[in-house]
């Protein structure tokens, strides 16, 4: 096997999160439709629009690298999204559904925050200033979404489930 370096790891991880974002983009409307809470539904719909922009940013980074925007199957996000689907199936029509949906969404957010934080750090080490800026924008959005979901859980969703 040829020697691989941080550039290779950066590209592989970029492909991973690109795949993940596309899967998330496909799943958010299903989660929004399943949500009973209007606020939770609105949060999913808002993040769906943000995710579209985040995919465009990733495509810009691929362009900066002179590489095609291609995803690499991400088993982690597939597992997290599968858990969300199981919650939708198993808790459909119950007062706990929204709490489960919210928890699944936060698992997704935490995965994204981890990936974007890592990519931003590596981009900085590799001298990719434009990529750092783009990744930082997305990282900031993901953290805001996670904060909003946390507030929603505390103010409404978890109380309804109890």
C-alpha cells in the first residue's frame, strides 16, 4: 500500500461527510413529516435548507482540491439514520415519538460536529484557508442546530413525552 498522508485522510473524510450530508438531506423531510410538534417539524425543515447549502460548500471544497465531488459510503451515518427510522416505526403515534426523533437528530448533529471540527483542523494544518472558512461556516451552523434542538427538548418535547 502506498504511503498515505493527511491530504489523503482529509479527502477520504470529506467524501464521508459528503455522503452523510446527502443521506441526511434525504431523511430530514421524513423526520419532519413524522414529527407531531410544530416546532420540531420547523427545526427539521430549517435544517433541510441549511443542509442543501452545506452540500454546496462541500462541493466548493472538492473544487478547491481539483477533485470530483463524490461521496464514500459512511456506515456511521447509515447506522444513526437507521436508528431514527426504527424510532419512527416503533414509536409512531406515541407521545414519545418526538423525543426519540429529537434524540436521533442530535446523534446526527454530534456526528456532523465531530467531522466538521476534524476537517477544519486538518484543513488548517494543510494550509487550506478557503476550506477552513467554508468548514467553519458549516460547523457553526451545526452547533447552532444542536443548541436549538437541546432547547426544544428542554422546553417542550421531553415534557410532552413524559
